[in-house]
C-alpha cells in the first residue's frame, strides 16, 4: 500500500487525532496502528523549495529587465526603438501575453500537479497584459487623462481569463485592477484632486474594501462561475479595508499633506479607535467562528494599530528609555496572552 507523505507537523496532528479517536472508542487499537503505519514523514520540503525557486525566478526576471536599461550598450540599442509606433509594442505584448496564457493552460491540462510552474506562466501573462493595455492607452488616449476605460478593459480581460483558466492568481490581478480603476475614476471626477465627495483616498478605500468584502461574503457565492474565487476575494477585501483604515487612522480625512501636518494626532483619535475596534472585532469573530483568515488579519492589524497609537502619542512625550521599556513589557504581555490562547486551544482538543 502506498504511504501518505506528510510533513512532521502534519504527521503529529494526524497521530494526535488518531489517539483522540482511540481514547473516545471511535477506533480500536489495531485500526489506529494500521492507520499510523500508512503515513510517513517527508524527508525534504520540495514543494516549499519549488515555491521559493519560482518566486526568485520572477524577481530575477524583473531585475534582469531593469538591468537592461542600466547597461549603456542596451540603452543605445533600445534608443533605436524610440520612434517605433506604440501600436507595435501593444501588439507585441499582446502576442507575448497570449503565448504565456496558452503555455500555462496547456501545462495546467497536461501537468495539473505542477502548480507553481503553471501559476508562474499565468503571472508572466498577466504582466504582459498590463504592458499591452498600457501601450494601448498611449495609442487611444493621447489627448485626455481619462484612463479609467482602459482599467475597465483590464478588469474584464483578467476576469475572463481567471474564469477560463481557473486561476486564482489572475483573479488577484482582477481585484488589484479594480482597485486602480476605483482610484482613477474617483480622481478623474474630482479633477484629480485629493478628495472625492469629501473623502480622501484612505477613506474611499476603506469603504471600497468593505463593499468588496460584503460582495465576497454574500454576493459572490450566488454567481456560479465566481464561486471558486470567493475566499480570494474575501482576503483581498479584508486587506483593502484594514490597510486603508490603518492609513486613515494615521492621516485622517485631510485633503493635503500640509493640512495634516498642522494638526495634532489626538484630533483624529476617533479614526484610531475605529481601526482598533474593527480589527479587534474581526479577530474575535474569527476566533468564535473558527475563521482563521479573519482571526489572523484582525489580530495582526489590532496589534499594528495599538503600536501605531503607542508611537504616535508617546514617542515625543516620554524619555526614550521608558518608551522602549514600555514597548518591551507590552510585547511580553502580548506574548503571554498569545501563549495562553494557544494553550487553551491545545487543552480543548484533548
């Protein structure tokens, strides 16, 4: 019988579960031993190595492209293309994108287990699509600053590709493009000012994130073709919301940097309280409903908001020695609290 390969941590969890079922008389001793013999510990995390290798490959590719423009010989070579029409570059990147998508789709059909190599091809195709749309903007929209229609086009392209290719990575590009479209559309209708309907960018994106999260929870599951991407939309929506709200707690709803520098931080304390309350509520909700995503994001931003307020109100008002001593003590209490929560979870499983 072929054995199931598990990491050391996964093997310990499975064995702990089997022992629990044996103690609860759900499985007899012989069956438990038989099941334990069917699992073995992995010798090396090749999947993790593959993930990091592909990430390094993508980063290296980006640096390679940047290095081209730092090389004098390459700069002189590229200068020869300055007079090349933008439509040529647009068509070139369109062809590159199609090539990567075709390769990615074929690999996914032929080698579905090669997750990282397939997603890398999709990612490269997504970058090429963005370049194609950028040059298309130069071709079609030379005299105006209204680029939002191009972002809508990119959203449509990414959405269709993510559904057709069943790629969550491309769906992330769809949601990022949606955020860029929202930013540019609201900026365009406010004559490229910092405020739209009395809201600056952090406040706008806080509401945008809430709407996206709401759609992911209640709307997306009703659309059959988008159901596989519900969890992705949920995570991205929460990140939009919490990052924007954290920025709002620092900068407030001011229309310029100069206006913000003229006020004291306690004048916008209510945004900080809201950020802390929302992140704490999200963490508690996640703990109660066993939603690890909500719990982790809520806990991270709860700590981030607490320490942001700590630095804002104490950095210029107390001695540095006392500041760092309070910081150390507070982190010790956070560690103790986390340890108690973890211990409580372990004891409840026994």
